[in-house]
């Protein structure tokens, strides 16, 4: 999610995708789910947020999804809660293995909630185990198509993207959206994140890509325009470390609102003080204290059109359900 202003989708019509590729376009709380269908086995890329797991199960099982067939494999672009939250429920339903990026596997197996930005960021996921490690530079046959695994650190240092050379198609996770990319930690919190994000964008700019299936938003074809906007946004973050910090903490707070749906203003300072990420960002960058931090965050999200305050309660304006 970007808090520089409301995201305005530029896509007027979905690109034509191969018939075995189906995208369930979700929202900011749950990532998109990409179903790759094949008689040899159906593969699902990313599974949304745990709160929406029942809806994810229904969508995947629907007529435009599996339609009575089995799910053979779950694949994740990275280990953030909005991409892994349905893993455990889908694995229980279908008994299928779960494949994650190699660089994320140990963190997931240890269930390191700080590194995974779970409890540390006020987020949730049901625990699961790693069955397959996806190594950058390897190729996998999913949905009767070959997919190259490409390292895509930045938003998440262990992230990967999947590229199909035949259709010049990229499943980008949060490495590239039509209007930017997933938030990147400022240098004071994670020194290598912003340089890694630049390296990822440069790597993607050298690929012949005709269509991008992002982690959030509709699939799109204007790859050059999306990369231009992403590089511009990244330059702004590189130029002003405090801007990177402000953006990151606003995104995490907006996600918290989408999950909780309603937070009484009177309870918000204590909630921010309880969550480690907000405490750490305030200590490193803002020095506001929980009361003033809460006021600043609510005001910033109201001005961005992302939140509203009614009768002493702050709530999201951005829809938290399927879109």
C-alpha cells in the first residue's frame, strides 16, 4: 500500500492471460491469488491474509478456480502475512505441500514473528511448515508453463518473483505494482533494503516483460510506466530517510486498521505502545510518544483518504474485503 495518495488504477482492461492462468484480484489486506491450472497439478501462488482464509478457500474451490479438482502445491513470493495467511487452511483442506523462497525458509520454520513482521507489526498468520525451498535461478513447471525464480529483495529481503519467458509474464508479488511497490524499511532499520529494492527494479527493467501480475491490483501491461513510477518513488525514499520511515509506519498502521476494522481513539496510544514496530520507529525517528504518534498517524491517514474518524473511533476507508 502507498500512502503518498490514493492508488488510482490505470488499467482500463485486464490483459489477456493464458487460459491456465487465473488471478483472483483481492485488496490491500489480502494479496492477489494466482492459480496456475494443469492436468499435472494445480498450483496457487500466494494465499492472502489469515482473516480472509475462508474467502480464499471459497474462491480457490469455485467454478473459475479448481472446480472440483485438487490443489497440488502452494507457492509464496515472500513471507509477509498478506501473502501466507491462507497457507495453513489450504494445506489442511488439500493436503498439499508449501513452497517458499529459500531465503525465507529458515525464518518460517523457526516462526520468527519479528522478522516475518507478524506480532512485531500487529499482524497474524497461522503457523505452517516449509516443504519445498525455491532457489533463485531455478525453473519450475507450473500450469503447463515454465517459471524462472528470480530473487527480488527490497520490500522483503527474501522475496522472489516468477517469470515466464514464453508469454513474457511476471508474477511480481510486492516487488512491482502498477503504482509502486511494497513499503521498504528505512536504512536505520534495515540498511540493505533500499539498495536491494533498486537492484530488483533494475533487474526487472532488463527483462522483456509484456504483462505483470502484481501482488495487489489488477494485472497490467504498461510495464515501462510502472517501472518509471517505481524508480521515482524509490528515489524519493533514497533522498529522504525520514520520508521512508514515515511511509513505512503509515502503511503498517493502515494495514492494522484494515485488520481490526475499528479502533477507539482512546485505546490507540496503548495499542501502538504494545506493538514493537511502532515503538521502534518512534524511538528511531519521531520521538513523539504514543499519544502524539497516534494523533499524527490518524491525521495522516485521514488526509490521505485512507481512514476516517466517527464517534471517537478510527476506521479504514479503503475496503478490507475482496475487491
